C-alpha cells in the first residue's frame, strides 16, 4: 500500500519562498565570505598578525591556519553561490562563524578588547566587543537559512537561485557601503530647521 503523492508535496509558493530566502542569505553570506577570504589571502601578513594576537593556537600553526582560513572562506563562498553545494556551504559557513564568535568571545572575556576582529584584513576593522560577537552569531544563524530553505523547498530552481543570490550580494554591498561612507547632512532635514 503506497501513500498518496499529495502527502509529500509542498505548496509551490512555499517552496519558492524557501528557495528565495535561501538564495538571498546565500548571496549575502557568500559575498561576506568571499570578501573576507580574498582580503585574508591578499593581506596575509596583516591577518597573520591578527590571528597571532588572539593567542588561541600554538605558534607553529599560525601560518597554515591563516592560509587555510582564507582558502576555506573563498571555497565556502563558491559553494553558497553555486546553489548545488549550498547545503554544505551553509553548514560550513555557520560552523566557521561560530568558531569566530567563540574566539572573539574568549578574548572579550579576557578583557582584550583592543584587538581587531580580523574580519576583513586591509580595511579598518572593528575592535572586539560583545556587539561584534553577537553580530557574528546572528550571521551564523543567517548562514543556516540556505540549508533550511533548500531542505524545505526540495531543490533549486536555477533562475530563482541566481536572482536571490544577486539580491543577497547587493544587500551585502549596501551594508558595507553604509559602514564606510560618511554621514551626509541634507539641508532642511534637521529638527531645528523644520521648527523654524
């Protein structure tokens, strides 16, 4: 006796919503990992110094770990972008982000908040704080969305995936731009000018 086919089907709109959410998060997290990985490979010596300053690994391992993290982050980005490997990329991204959050949290507990987060070497990085740790944990949760969305959606629609990833990359770039661009004063926008 077989079960009716309708028992295992997911409504189309639900599957597409899951795929789109997965793709947007894959694009945003993938862009973040690609930028960080390339920066770690290009500014290897800077990242090596940041890694050593965390004082969490034996001295002999720093060089290999520094190169390995850069390559791993670029690889995770490629997996997230392609869609087919997004299951693995999603879990790897979340795992790396949890490790990063733990490393930062240990140093915050030690009172060593003058260290750079080391997220994107070569750019001005934030100093360690609980806010940076919790933001990293939030990114780890977002990194799991592709895994969950693809599992619920039952696969990948290539066009939807490309559109969602592009949207996620754009969202990441906008967030980065807001971090580095100076605040702009728009004439007539202050409360004093409105009350005059």
